[in-house]
C-alpha cells in the first residue's frame, strides 16, 4: 500500500506537506516519447501517407525515368535510392510542426505548461515521433530497394551509418517546422508553408540527377545546397566511399539549425 504525502509540523506554524520529488528532465522526455509511440499505435492510418509517398516516388522515378537518366532502372536505382531516403526524411519532418500545431489547437500544450515538468519535454516527444517516422519510412524504402536490386556495397555498417546520418538530419530540420507550427494557426497552413520551403531545396539538389547536366547558375546552387551535401554523404556511406569531410559537411546544416532554432522554439512556446 502506498502512503500519500507525510504531514509534519512546521516550526511555529501549521502542518507542512512534503512534496514528492520533481521528475527529472530525462523521465519527462521518456514519458512524452512514449506518448508519441502510443499515437502510432492508436492512429495507424497516419502511417499511410508516411509510407505510400516514398514508395510511389521510388517506383515511379526508377521505372519511368531510370532508363532515360542512367540507361536502365537498375543503374538509376543505385544512384537514386540514397537520395529518396534523404527526401523522405526531410518531407516527414514537416509532421513535427503539424503535430505541434494540432496539439496547440486542442489545448494540450496549455495543460502541459501547467505541469511541473521540463519545459522542452513535449518537444522531446515530438522528436521521438519523428525518429519513428524516419526509421519506418527509411526501412520500407530500403527493403523495396533491395527487392528491386539495390545493393549497399558497404553492407550493414554502411546502412547503420546512413540511418544515423538521416536521424541527425531529421532532428535538425525538425526545428524549422516546430517554429512554423508555433507561428501559424492551423495544421494545414503548417503543411503548406513547410512544403513551400522545402520543395526548392529538395528538387534543386543532386537527389535525382547529376548537377553536371544542369545550367551553370543552377549547378552552382545545387552544389552549395545542404541537401546535396547530405545526399552525397549518404551515397558514400552506403557505398563505402564516404570521407570524414563529406559526413562533416552534411552535419553542419542540422547542427546550425538546432543551435539557432531550439532557443527560438522554447521562447515562442513560453510566449504563447
């Protein structure tokens, strides 16, 4: 049997009630992370868009454009599959902002603010949901690629390294959409703003084609695009040719986004 708080006489005053110890920041984050897991379990239909979009991109681009761009679908798949993994993680990061905006509309964050918890714990839960989305979608794309003939030359270590890089990129990009989710009023607007922001970065990159075939001004932009740096590093990790410089260059953008936007998210959250 568990007893409640113990009442003890205070010096020169009425009885004082001992408060239970405040949960740690880690335990707060784990609770909200488990909340993200439960959302997937209770609302499985949210996985439909998460899974079907990358599958359609992979199949359509491989079989429709593969022959024209690389001579055969199999050759193009070796080039394209690492890129579609990057694209999927960036697209899925939009759902961080959508989920945040939805919770704000329902008043859940008003309740969270009234609790004696670590102020960033609700955002830790959103990030856990992101990691689950990235892992599920990435695993499905890789499985389809293997069935179609894709072969990661670096083997299992390369695949693990590639997924760690994807998680780091998704974590960094997610802060952008958390800021948008705190600034706009509806989840649909978050999605509209999010895709308006990321479409030029994703499609004006080396995900789908070699930038050497582009006009000079566009090639310069594509080679400087952080999405291209991530895609190049991911191709290198999966093929076993990645250098420390390539991986470091790919991690600069997510690191900068995290350092700049995490304080902004916390400030906007407290202000709202």
